C-alpha cells in the first residue's frame, strides 16, 4: 500500500487488490481500468467455516442511467484462511446481445527489495512489452526466471500457469494460482514511468504487481445468460 494513497470517493486505492473491470487500461472519457475500482461495493453477506475461514461477498451496484453495463450482475467473494482466495464473477443478464469485457485483479505485493526478487512461471510465454521503449512490442520470455532491474510493464498472453515470487529479503515465496484467467501482468514503474501523485517513485523498491485477468487479446465476449469467473488464490511459504 502506497503511503500516499488516496482514501477518497471516486479515487482508486494505490495498493491491495484494485479490481480492474469491465475494461483494462485507458478509455477516452472513462475511468482508467474501468469503474469497478472506484465504486463503493455493497456487502451482501458474510460466513465462517468450521476451520476458521471467513468469506465476505460483495456486489457491484448498477451504474446510473441506461448504461449497457447494467445488464451485468457482478460479485466479488473474498475468503481469508491460511490462503487468500478472491473470485470475481460477472453474469450477463440481458435477454440478448453479448458484452466485451476485460477483468484483472491488480494485485500489489510488498517485497523487501526489488533487486532481490525473482519471478518464476512465465518462461516461454509471449508478452506485450508496454514499458519505456517497448511500445507494446510482442516478445517471448526466454529466461526461466524473470528479474526486474528497470521499468517493467509486461502483459503475458495465453498463460494460465501459476506464478511464484521469490523474495530473498523477506525470505518467502508468494504463490499466485489462478483459474478463469488467460493473462498475467507484471508491473513495476521504477522511476521512469510517469506516475500520479498517489505513488512515491521511491516505493518502486518495495513493490511488484503480478496481476491475473483477461486483457487485450484475451478479453471475454460474454453472451446473454452467460457467467464468467476469475479466481485467484494467494499463498506464502518460507523461501527454500
């Protein structure tokens, strides 16, 4: 969580797991990464399991007016146990017609020192390099292990594999498992990306985003009466 994050209506929180929905990135005249991350969600119910796990279910309110997005019923379930499980579901309740949507759980992770971090699980994957100088070029990750020595904004396409973040400083491995997701985004703005005021450039040393979703070529065409579900399970273990 950025120490400069806004906690104000209509502003995204710079940390945690912002929900990018129903689009990803910029759109003329619309909020960046969609409206879901700047709206106040409604808590629907809570439940506790015998093993101590707690689940909270939220629903996204309908947008004002006659927006086509109002045909979507969107819910977000969070289960806290020895793992953190998040599931974003969207159902197209329209009688006819499909909606093109993108979704992404924009997960921020705190790390001890970005120079001591390595990321596994993406070898051989094709990705769009959106960092400085990349300009969206399509590349292939040849390395077994990804390290982040500079501004990184890589959109990995057609990848369903789990990703592990190895943090030498904190002596832990963070595992990101997912289903219903064909895209993975790895992001660290370094000091070269133009950033909004709610992110201190020095904070790049202690964060990395590994995001799960369906973006760009992996966007979803959700037909009438159909449901899509994006599920992410986060766990940690001591670094071996």
